[in-house]
């Protein structure tokens, strides 16, 4: 049996590499003999890191061949069906899914988000397409509700992010280390300036500050503008999923930076640039600052003070909800197993 995993891999984004790692892990747990390929920006890197063959995402005839040769096409996490970043991305993945259904392949979206999608044409097109796939595993309630509003009749199951597959609570040391993550956005200058003020205030109050870059060449550049002597957290798939941590709290913008903290039972404040950020903060009972477009260091400090005052409550809520999220993530494995065994 052959499986093709589609997603935004090979682009130095540790969050996406974790999702690919977890998807491969699930497939191998179901049947170790399945031949696995994935899309990738850098096929050699994907083979070195994950031990699977990959297809260049820009070689369309090779992608067509890989789909034709596969028995099942798997959306390995993320939010690939959206046009917040560009219509091009939505069209790209829509065409892959359409061709997969045209060839009568089994198609499952694992732990995926959905949208936002703007424009009636794109909404109608996506709804029509999703009615042709086998299963959509929604990673949060908001995703499930959006699919229902769109009138998707295919099987939609509430699950959770793939990073939580096989989650185990970590023993954690306490400290006064705060970790910061931001990503490029429309108001980069404002984000950098307000975060610089906030970081200086943390240091004045005797907190240590370290920085977490989730994508080399993007996050790290902005974080160095906040602090030219920035100390960066060592980051890898193993660190993301397994390493214990001594950090006190995180203030983060990227979803998988927040999940990085969540998996380590570190209370966090999310900076919202996309609805998925608030969804994760709500799901784990953590603080959401609000829209990053209106970022203000004074308001952020008030949120941090609120976290400090309610720290034990937030930490205990996170640990409790993490167990619940992990159970939902395991549903991805069960649905994938059912679909593979029916093939």
C-alpha cells in the first residue's frame, strides 16, 4: 500500500515538520509496510529528517504521478485550506485534492484547521471539493462549525492537533524564564517596537527572557530586532515533542509555538493573528491577548500580570485540558486506521 502526505513541508518550519513526523508515526503504527511519500520544498532534507521519499511541490507532473500511484492521500495537519495568506495556496491544495478524488483515491484530512476563506467563489469551490473526500478530522470546534456552515456532507470528526498524538505530561522545573515568539505579519514594525518595550519590562522585573523561532529566516530575524543579543531556544522535533522545560510562561504568536508550550505544560498568552490562535487558547483555558494588529505593550503587561496572579490555576487547567486534547488527537489515528483497513 502507498500513502502520499500533503502539507507545507521542507520549509524550515518546525511546526510543520512536527506534523509530518506525527503523521508518519501514525501510519507506521497502523502498518509498518506502507510506502510513504510526502510533498516537500526540499526533498533531500525531508528524506534525511524523516526517512521517507518526497516529491517536490513544484514539480507538477511528479505530483500527478505520486497521486496516481498512491492508495491514500493524507492531509497531514495544519490549515492548508485557507486564503488568508494567498489564493494561490488554496488553489494549489484544492487541485491536489480534486485530482486525488478524480483518481478515486481515499482522502483524509488529519487534525486540520479550515479557513478562513474569503470570497463566495472560493467558499463554494472548497465546499464542493470537500464533499468528495472521505473524512475531515477537524482540529477544533471552530473548524467543525465552519465545515457545517459550508454544508459539507462528508464525514467530519472533531479531533485535535497532531502534535498531541501520544502526549504525556512533563515534569517541569519552575523558574523566572519567559519565552517569546513572534512571526512576520502586516504590522511588523509595531509588533517589534511594542514587544521590545514589553521585554525590557520583563527584565526590569527580574525575569529572564529567551526567544523561540519556529521558522528560520523569518521569526529569528524579527526576534533579533527585539533584542540584538537574543538567546534562542534550541528547537527540533525531539525538543518540541519530548524535552522537559523549565520556562515560567510563553508569549507567542504562531500556533505551534503555543502548542510547543502547551505540550510542556507551560502557561501562555497568545497573540492572535488568525482565529485558530484564539481557538487553541480557549481550548486549553489560557489567556488570549487579542488581535495582534492592536498590539500595545501596556495592555500586554496587564495580561501578563493577570497570568502571574492566576498562575497556579492556569497551569492546572492546562495540564487537565492537555489530557483531554490528547484523547481527541488519538481519534486521528483511529479514523486513519479505519480508512486504511477498508482500502
